[in-house]
DNA sequence: TGTCCACAGGAAATACGGGGGT
DNA sequence: ACCCCCGTATTTCCTGTGGACA
C-alpha cells in the first residue's frame, strides 16, 4: 500500500531525527532569538569565567565617580567586531544603573546602535527616537529641527545621562556634524551630566576628526583585545551546555572551533555561528559533531556569507558582479581590465533591461565589490596602453557558479529609457 | 625625455523622490 | 494642493598618473 509506505518512511525518518537529535535548544545558538534576560544571563556566565575581566575592571574605575557624584569624562572603546564591546557595555551599564539607583543617583543610559552604516541624518533621528523626542522620519526634516527636539526633550532632566554610541565610524558623511552636536552643543544646552561612550572598530578614528571637536573631546580610552582561544573555549562551552546534547560533540571540537576562530578573527559571534552550523550539518547527516564536520561547516559558512551578501545587495551591484563573472568566463580566466568589465556590464544591462550606469559609477561598484572581496582588483599601469584595474575572481569555482546562478535576471524593466 | 594611453578617483552639479508646512 | 527642503544616487567635469614607446 502506498500510504503505509509513505507513513513508514515519515515515521522512520522522524524517529531517526529524534534519535540523532543533537540540538536541545537551538535558540541558544543564535543570540537574536534570545530574549534580553537570557542574553544577560549567558553573558554573566561568560564573565564569571574571567573572560573580559581586565576590561570590566577598567570600566568600573572609569565610572566609579558617578556613585560619588562626580562627572567622569567621555570614553572611547576600541575593539574589532565580535570582541564583545556591545554586550560588555550593556551588561555593565545595566549593573551600574542598578547600583546608582540604590544610592538614589538619578541615571539614565541609552544605547545608540549604529551597527549598519547610516548617514548623519539617520543617526540623529535614531537618537531622537531612542530618547522619545521624535518619531521616525525618513526624510524631509532638517537636522536642526531634530537637534532642537532632542534638546527640548532633555531640558528638564538633571541626572546622569550615559549615551553609548556603538560603532561611531558608521556615521558616514557629515560625521563631524553629528559629533559636534554630541560633544559640543548638547552638553551646553542641557542640564544633564552627559557621559558619552563611543565604540568603534578602528583604533584611530578620532584622528581624522574635525580638530575643533577633537580638542574639545576629553577622552579616556579602553581597548578590547580580540578573544584568544581560551576565552572562546569558555564561550563555546557554555553554548554547548545550553544548546546541545553534550555527548554528541566529539572530543576536541570545541578546541578546534576556538582555534580556528581566534586565528582568523577572534570574533565570538562567528565562533558561535560556526558551532551552530556544525550542529546543523551534523544533525542532517545524523552523526555526531566531528572534526571533519567542523571543517565542512566552515567552508559552507563562508560560502553562505558571500551569497547572502550578494543577495541582499542592490541590483546594480549584482549586475556588476554578473558582468565581471561573464567577462572572466569570456577571457578564459585571464585577468580582465576595467574596459572589458564595463562592456560586459553594459551588455548585461541591455540583456535584462536594466538602466546602465556611467563608467564612473561602475568604477565605484567595482571598488565596492573589491571591498567585500567578491573580486580582487588592483590598479595597474600598462604604460603606453594606459591604466586599468586588473580584476580577478578569487573564489572557489563552485561558489562562482552558485553566485552566477543566484543573480536573478531582473526582468523588471525600469521606466527609464535604456541607453542606446 | 617627452608623449600619451586608458583609465582612477575627487568635486561639483544634477536628478529624484519622500516629507513637512501651510 | 502646492511649494520648498532634505538626503541619496548618479552624472558630469575634471585633474592625475605610471610607464611603454618613439
């Protein structure tokens, strides 16, 4: 009977999955699925293992003044992505606020998350939203207006105000306007005792800053070192305990993941992501998490990253990528120059009915692709024969094929006329 | 040594579309 | 409904450049 076969198939498959289940609670493999209190609990556990000890010490001594009614200066925090700047700070500030309240010190702290790049306008707008000073606008309201609203909102507050600006250098264009406002203007116009905390990926971000702001800005600096392998092991072990059946993790797996992660970025989030991917792959294969599997998961993970990156990229960028791939194919893998790439791009655009952009703009697209290391390019002078970028695709063939297939042939023709 | 190619990449100008004010 | 302002994306215009070639 057909139905019984199907039933049996399903039943045995499910039995098999249950028996080989590795993941107890997958939410603990992805921070975004955890609710705030759980996040903080995990965090506390991590800190209890003496991870980030030095940094927490420094923070404590910097902010201790608040409990004595003093006004600490601003703080700049430097550390690569995934070194726990954000989490450590939010953990610390919560605790600090609790202590302050116990002593009847009025305190308020807000975190402005600029983890995705945004212009000055949006940053200010977000800040205003955060403080409840205005609603979210897309456009159409002046910067001045936003600033005034923020000031008005804060006019009556006299306690401490700690603003944690995460990833400051993501404010592109007019960063000075934004910082001038925070550093010079705001403190003068409100009564609150303002303490700014800046976090950034780049060590030297205050260097290319409007000198007037810079001289005004008294800073204490704090550096978050990348996690080393031992730290990462702690972090991973906690996750394994919470999320996986411990007997399903082969010996040495944690150490291996920690080693891989600490070697090439020291980024805890990515280490956890690798653990998660390994678990998924293992579960699907119905085996335990083995060392080989981790290896496989790692390659799969960064393949996924490239694909996700490109899929969420603007159409023009996808078109540029497609053009480069096609041009490279045409040239049998020898590096191609800007001109060839641009020809291929225009051809591609005609093919799918997309408005082609100028050569100048195309150059910027190439630069962007290079930034994401989807292509590798360097400018090369061939003397009499001019200057070009020498463009190569430096990715596994299989991935290139996938990308090429994934770029959708946008048939959605633009209203604008195609160029001749 | 000078010329000149084929672009790079900065700056200013322009186009565009959303949004507020009235 | 109209007008004006704003940020963003793209174009236009432009100057710069390393080295092969004459």
